[in-house]
C-alpha cells in the first residue's frame, strides 16, 4: 500500500482542507493518506479551537486514513523544527510522498529555492545573522536574506515566494525530507479561496480561512456563511464542543491560568523557559502585573523584534512547563502516537507493523518517556483551560472511522 502524508492543524477543518485531502489522494495515487496533526496547542502558540480528538475524527471523515499526533515539542516550534518533527514521523510511518498546499500549486519553484539556498548556505546564514543583530525579528531576517541571495544569484528559474505562510512551511517540509529521507517525493496543490489570515469568505468558492471561521464563530456563532465554508461534521463538532465546554479554546480562556504562573515565576525563572530570548522575560514579567486581559498583555509585550507568534509560543511553554533544557533534549520524534484510523488505515498499519521506524503508541499507559509526558501534560492543561477533566489521554482510545 502506498501512503501520502499531509501535515495539518485543522483549527478547525474547513472545505479547503477537504479539497487538499482529495487532491492529495488523486495526484499521488496513494492508497492511504496519513495526517500528522498538531495536538491541543498549535504552531502559532495558540490553544486549539476544539480538542485533538474531535479534530482527528474530522480528518478521518474528510479523507484521511491515519492521524498521528505531532508531539508538543514540534507542534509548538518554529517552522523548521515543526517540519523536522512532522517529516520524521511520516518517514517512520513508511510514507514516501508528501503533499502540501502552496500559493500557486507548482513544485518546481520549491525545488529551485532548495537548491539555491543549499548552494548559498554560508552566505545566507551570515546574512540572517547580520540582519538579526540589527534588531528585526528572525522571520523578517530570513525573508530579507532570502530576497538578497535570490537577487544576487540572478536565478533564471522561478523561485518560491517565502513571504507566504504556506510556502514557508512547504519549503521546510522539503528541506526536512532532504535530510531525513530523500526518497520522499513532494507534491503541492494551489491554495483555493481566501488567504491564510483573511477574515472574509471568498465570493466564488465560499471558502473561508480557519482564522476567519474562528473569528466568525466567536463573535456571531455558526452563521450561514460559516456553514457554507465547513463540512457538516465540522459544524456539528464545533457546536458539540461549545455545548460541552461553554466556548472554544483560545488565549482568552487561558489567561486566568497563565497570568498567575508568570507572576509567580518572575523574570528569573522565566529566563529558563523554552525559546525565551534574553531580555524578553523582563517585558513579560512586567506586563503580566498590569494587564487584565490577554490582548492587552500582548499589545504591551510585542515589539518589532518579537513577533506575536514568537511570544505566544513562549507563553505556551510557560503554561505547559516546557523549559529550555527539556526542549533541547527532545530533538527527534520518539513514537507514532495514533489518534485515529479508518479500515484502510488499519490495514496499512498491520502491513507495516514490523517495519515502522518508531514504536506505535495507540493507548497511553504509565510511561517514563519525556516526550510523551510533555504531550500528556499539555493535554491536561488544555482540559483545565477549557473546563474539561484532565486525564483524557488515558481514557480515550484511537478514533475508529469507516
């Protein structure tokens, strides 16, 4: 059986995601589609809108055959490490194809960009280092250095636009595959409908971004516009989550937990939090004393050097107790955490059960694995923030779908 992989968050799953899953199966000719999905905290440093078990079931109902959880260590990390973790899991699952969404749907610009930056690696890294020292954010330094290298090299072939979030991730997936498992073949499909951060619906396709859907549901509920943009099972899952938890996941619901932790720890302890940049701990500690809401806190802390996303990831580590030493020790995936599968997915895992590159974890028992313990800790804190009972990882078997 041939497997194609997708790396997803589904926060929440919408019609654009369904299109991606269908096109992945079509253009790769795969027998099964394996989704590596972030758990209850996401790459931009946010609590998930609905929990990972609900999102895993949505994935299976929408075209995925297997859903593995991307461990917290990689799910809440910058793009390069996010990609390293996801590709490591797909490679261990014997997946030899990956398909990601991009702005124009052509794979050649990504291959050209990968070759260019490999050829110019020394100059590129030196330029990034120089730009960071000027005080701009790391993502801005990466983008500016890339443009400088591309202009200097005067490459005739088309290059990927690495100012776009989907393109940035796609590039890092291909770069990670090159180092982890070069036999993985990359495919891409063009993004349909609205942009990544757009807050409206596309008038032609009716597709809304996940950002727009979350904003609309929080402010006006599950409107007709939202219903046109998501599958019926997503609308039901959102409604069920709201009824069960009195709302959705988001920093507004976690601020009353996070703020006391920041005040308790102070700048001295915050200095040891994963991904903390020297000096930022003082801004965070001071802002928490006076900010009554998460948004007011973020507006106080954010600067040109520290992006909103970077700060949110650090705050997620504060909440979930991930310090720098733990973060640095957990460099590589250690297991395949199964969240759900279809009958085809079960056949695939049975076929390769003795040839998987990492242990398959379908039920969580007592474990001393530090990476798994950090996943469980994050899930328990998500449960507290959303009004649920901790321990769901121990109580919940993988989702089984037809």
